[in-house]
C-alpha cells in the first residue's frame, strides 16, 4: 500500500504511522462543564465502512501529519492533505 | 543404473551434451541441464514420488508446474533440508539430493497405507468428531499419533547456512507471466520507454509455449519466446526476473515475490545468496499468469501415471521425455487434442476418450489418422498398484456399465482450464462464472490493472498475443509513455477451444472407489457428499468441513472441481454455489526468505551509546531498553548480580557514582511560543521559568492518564531543551508534532529530536561536586552559585558540556550533556578525576534501586492507567492554564475514592522478599480479582534500609499508611506480610540533593 504525501510524493505504508480518526476537532477552550464534548472528542469514534478521514504521520519522511481520506473497505486513498491548513495551498 | 528409459532419442529443450547426476531416495540417476527433478525422474521411469496425506496412497507426478499437488519432495541435507518442494519446480543440478515424504518404512511399502483400508472410517470431519472426548486424551494420545501418521515433510533441525535478502523494485509496468501475452505486453511497454519488470516463476520464458510444438512468427514457439526475452533483457528499462514467483498482490499495486537466485546452482558453500524477497511497486499491472488445467474426477484417479494432459505434452516437448507409451487421453475439451497429437508423434500409442459428442469437437483435425478417438465415453475407474495399469471405459450416457478396459501406462486427463486469477482477486475482487469457458474469470479489473491471455480466459494463441500488445501499449501510455502500436506476430492456426463440463460420475462409482477432488488433502466426492448432507454444502463451508483446498497447493487443481460437484449435488447453479477466496501466498515461500537479513543479531537494529566501548571494557552486563543496549551492572571479580548492585548503590550514596543516561529522549525547541507550547503539553508551567533553570515535568494523554515525565530546561528566552523517557522518546516526539500541526499550528515554535546528538551521564553522590570541580571549566559549581535546578554551559577539556543540576538518585547530582563524539572522552575524564574519591560506574539496576528508595516513579508506575494524582503528583497540576489531558483527568472516575494510589511497602520481617506484580490483599490466603486491592509495581533490595522495599499501587493507599497487607504471588506460592508506608525511604526532606 502507498500513501501520497503532499510533500514527498507517493510513499510505502511502512513510512507512515496511523493517528486515528480525523473527523473530530479538539474542543479547544471548552471547560469541565463541557465534559460531554471532551468525551465525544476522545472516545466516541465511528467505525466507518467506507470513506473515512484519518490522521497519518509521515514518520519515515517529512514528519508531516496528514489528513487522509481512505475507503476502509478497499483501502483506496481518495485524498491526502496536510493537517496544517496554512500548508494546504502549497500542496503538490 | 537402468538408464533414462523414458528419454526420447531426440527433441526437447534440454542440453543433451551434458549429464547431471542426482539422487532420489538414495538411488542415483542421470538427467540433463534444463530438466526439472520431475522430468529427470520421469526420464528414468520413476513416477511414484510420494504418499498421500491422509490415506498414504501412492502418488506420482501429476503436473509440470507450481500447481503440483502430489510430487512433493524434500531436498537438500542438514541445514539446507527443505520439505514440501514440488519436484516440478526443482531444477536438476549435479549433486541434487531429494527424498520422498510421508512414507514409512519405504515409499513402495508404506505401513500407514493401512489407513487406506480403513477409509470408510476416516470420512471428512472424522478427526474433529471422533477424537473430541475425553479432552485430555486429545492432547496426550490422539493428536501426537495423528501428527505422526498424517503429515508432509519434516523441517530442518539445524540452522540454515544460506543467505537471504530483501530487495525493492519500482516500475511503470509490472508484467507477471512471461508467456505469449506477457512477453508481448512487456515488449510493447518497453519499446514505448516504460520501466518494465517482467517476472515469471519458471527458469525459461514462454509460459506454456516452452512446452508446445507449435509455430509463432514462423519459428518454434520456445525459440520465439527466448528471442523476445533476449531482446528485453538487453534493454536498460527492463528488469527480467525469471525463477521469480510473484506470491501476492497487496493494496495500491504493491507485490511480493520470491526470486530463487541460487537454488538451481547447487552451491554448498555457506554465505551464498539463495533467495531474494522482492517488494515491487508498480503504476500499472499486467496480469499474464496464464491458466491451470483441472483434472477429471473418476474412480481411483490418483494413481501414479495419471497426469494432466497439458503437462504430459509439456514433458514431451520441453524435456524430451515420454511419460508413457500406452496412453489414454481422457478429456472434455479440445486442448487435449494437442496432447494426443504430440504424444502420438513422439511414438506413443494413444487412445483419446472424449466425453462430448463428435459434432461438438473441433480438435480432431490435429490428430494423425491412426489415432483412435472414442466420443461420448469417459474413464470411470482405473486399476494398478504402484502405477496405473488400465482404464475402465463407459458410455457417458451409461457410466455404470463398463464397456471395455484398456491397458495403459499413462492417463492424460483434462477437465478444462481455469484462468489463473489469484493476483487479480488478492485484493478482494470476486470472480464470476463464465459459462463459455466453464471457469471462473474476472468480469472487470480495477484501474491500472490489465488482464491478458489465459488469465483473462482467452485460450486462443493469436488473441493472447494481440491482447498482450494492447495491454502493453495501454499500460505504457497510462504512464505517459508514447507508444506506437506494433502488430502482434502471426501464429499457426489452432482449433477453437470448446468445453463441456464433466464434474462427476454417478454415485455408484464414487462409492465403489475413491474419486479424488483434492489430491493433497485426500478429499473425495464422497466427502463432499457428506459435507452437503450435513448442511455444509456451500463452497466456503464445504472447504472448512473437508479441508479441501487448504493444503500447500491451495486447491489450484481442486477448488473449481469441488464447486462443480457441489453445484450438481445441491442442484444450484455454480454462481450460487459460491467461489473460494483467493489469498496470498500464491505459492509457498520459505520463512527464511520472508525474514531476509532480519534474523539473529540483525533481527532489529541495536543502538549503542557513545560510551559503549568503555562499558564493554569494564565488564558491564548489558540489558535491552528498546533498541538500546544499556549497562545493567558492572560485576567485579567474585560478585554476583546482587553484590554488584549493592556495591554500586552504596558507593554512589557514600562517595560518587556515574551512570550513562544517553538513551534519554532529547528534544530541542526554539521560537517565541516555545514556552506557551510546553505549558499546553505539561501539567506544570514553563513559560514563567527563568532562563538557566531546569525542572521536572509531567505530560498527560488527552484522556487524562500520565503519558511521560522528564526535565525541561530553559536555555534562553525562546530556547528550551527537554528530556523524555527512553521508552517514549519517539512517541513523545510524534505527540508533540501532532499537537503542534493539528491542534495549534498558529504557535510559532520549531522543535527537533536531538537524542543521538548528545551523550549524557549523571554524576551522583556526596563527592560529585568535588569530582566535577576538578574537570569542569567555566562554572562555579558551589551551592550558592549553582543550586539545585541550575543549568549552564561549560567545558571539560576541549569538549563542550552542558551541566544540569538535577537528581534522580536523591544524591547531590549533576547531569552532563556533551556532543556524542565527545561522550567517551568526557566520561573518561570524569572517571579519571574521580578516581581519588573512589568514583565507580553504576548500571540501570542501581539506578532503579536509588529511584525506588526515593519514591520516584518510572515505567512500571507510568503504565497508562495511572493519573498524576494516583502517583502523588496532583499538586503539580496547574489550575491556571489549559493543557493536554486537563479536563478529562477531572472525570469523576479518575478523581473519586477507590483510586489506586502510589505507596511504599516494607516487609514486617526484614528478611522477607516480594516481587513485582504480586497482589496486595488484606486477608491471608486469599487471592483473586475480587479481593486484590492493588499490586507491587517495583521491588528492590534497599542497601540503605537493608531489606526489601517496594512501590505499589493500592486502593486509597495514601490514607492507609501504617496498615498491614499481604503481598501474594500465588503463581510462586508466596505470601508475605508487609506494612504500607509513604513512597520515600531515603532522605525524605531532600537535604542530600540540595547540599
Ligand atoms: Zn512526507
């Protein structure tokens, strides 16, 4: 399996490490009263059969964290972009 | 020596000018370069090569390729012993040694063949049903007995002296299969300038053309194939991988393959490369894997001398051997007419039995006039002992009635051809039943995949060539390589391939004799009938019930026949009977090849610190810490582990010691927001810490559990240096990168792992300052000028050093960081300077003893289930800032009563010991998850206390100081009474480290 890194190009799976569900955003600034939001962020993740957004890090390369859209049934990779929004305009 | 009785006087693509000698079951034989073990044995009249798995029936060479189910042999001797190798894939070389398998005491007289007489008692599912009760009998009695009786070869019991390696290839177009279609595809893609890899499992190119006597482009087919191969081999953009089995296709057009580099050379010096595992990454894949013939299923269809029809002519044409002189060809399709023709031309007396009516047949035009053909007939049963001796024939309309019995020494059988679609479906695509060819084929393929020739269900040679050219051009142009479309060469016109399936004969025949569907696992039609009767009639169920298709050949000959049989038994169309799932590996690969160089000491990398040489020279015993080798202790003359560790601890506590801490993870941060970034990562704050100071810090995971701890040092306003635990070094770095890139990309901070850049050592003990004052230039080390938690840059000799005054041991201590290439020199300089104060090195065990005496937590306490408060670090948790894990650490379950908290333990009786992992209970003699109140995380002998001490996690432990508990390890039959204490055993006020 290969993952296209927007910085390095297509690279083999062994250069990457999986980082989990990328559909949730950290409830930045939310306090203890919003425990529900925190629990949702940390623990409640869908086990998607189909297209899913995941974090992957190119640890054996540029070390960028990526948001990869992958079909969990076929392992087809539909999209791969920098996690850092400011970098996305530089994307190859 | 009987000589090569079955070698034809001329013909074949072997080198008759040379002779090679080989042995089989201790007898020596002769063959020629270009032979396989199978063709060499047949040339010498040897068909019987093994005994079957379950019934120990005599079996012989059935095919000429990697699909061989019966002729599995053991090759080599000593460490080179390799079991279960198909004789059809072993190239003959001088000195080759091969043995048959699964027979005792000898191949022709096998005592276990008595299983065959007991066949009615050994139906499918027998082992499961009969031997289940009583349970203990299964392990002690039945299982070992069955293992002895039913088995394949035995693996080597000595280390393998050969070398294996891994290699990687990247290409535009990967073509698997160097048959007519594959060669054309590779040629067209290569001529267009694409980078091409062409792989084929055989030693010679041409695929089935290597074994045909037909013309391509006006030439002999094998010579034509060799010509294309030579052209491709000369091109820079083509890599030819013959003798290479592509065993699997993985996601994203990644392929695994094994190249047999040295097997055919017969090397016997150690250190030679034997096999190479390839990982091939391609942009386009041309599947030209051809087709595999399936046998007909009739009574006693497994005797030596019964062979696939295509393979029989392969032996004649490629190897110049005639597998039999009195031949029955039994078929249901037109391809077998080529076999009848080629065997008749080679001088055999051939009778062709075709189950179809004459008007449905196209192949008869090929036959020499004198060949006898019987239409509408079939072979129902065979006779013979160690070799087939006759075939019983019947009309297809009345198979129960034997019409005649034909004496023969070879039966060529063909039930049709199955496209080899394994590599097309390894990634999950399912094939569809194609009734035109009566076989499973792929209806469509994914982007970037092309199927051509036999693999695509195309059995007409001219079309195969054309498909190859078209696929090569398409694949190259998909990689932006411009191609002119060359014309495919012309071939001799062959009759159209037609087939009428013939899955099985009536029940009466399968009841009277064994009709084998799966040779390698001895599965018969009767077994499939039983599976169906018991409700396991779907292909996927029947497979598991009978073990059909689960042998090393993965059912290459048997799967489709089984589905055909089941479909008739169930009265359902084949499409509804199901197909089996194709999974890698296509053919078996040796574990040594998959491991490659990664074995023994090279299994994984080993990391040494800059001071490793010194540790070795000074007798260190090493321990593994991740990839690192660290000094565990340094025994002196006559010392055991305990004595050495005790001496090292006492010396550090009373004088001075030094420990190598280079393995700590080290990260440097720069940028105006560095302090803020660290504030968000750690539970305590660092943005307000003064430059030149260092402090202990703790990180949580987002779920509130402790992740890691270490020191944070501020080197300048916008410059920090942190250390993290050895075990978590890479994990913390990834975590920081995640937090920065995903959560807070706006923070202006850059950071970099510098673990390997710095060597590090800790100097600890009451004499530490005296020792360092003698060698460190540039710092006043006095307590006033350089108190606890100070940091400054200095020199030792010519080396730059960074000195941190922090203490893990509880003693007056300094950590010295120096560039890795200065590490050894600095270490030695300190050792020299400390000699007069009795400095000695200590290892990781002495370090553990001292940190336990001080109640400092480490790996065993940071087990991913403990909160900062559990570990007594709750006061460090800032209330004034947000940080990773802050809010989820406040969940009620993590803050309420009943949490396991860090405590100390000491035995009531000083001489008692307890071990890590032991449980804490309040009543003696009880143990179990319901009564356990905690466990021992660390236990050591404390020289300072002169008894064992422990750290433990105990329910509500902090409020239970002074209580008595029992430390129980029922596994070791141990139970000791202990008192709960605070976690700090030595110098609770920390006066020593501040001194
Ligand atoms: Zn990258």
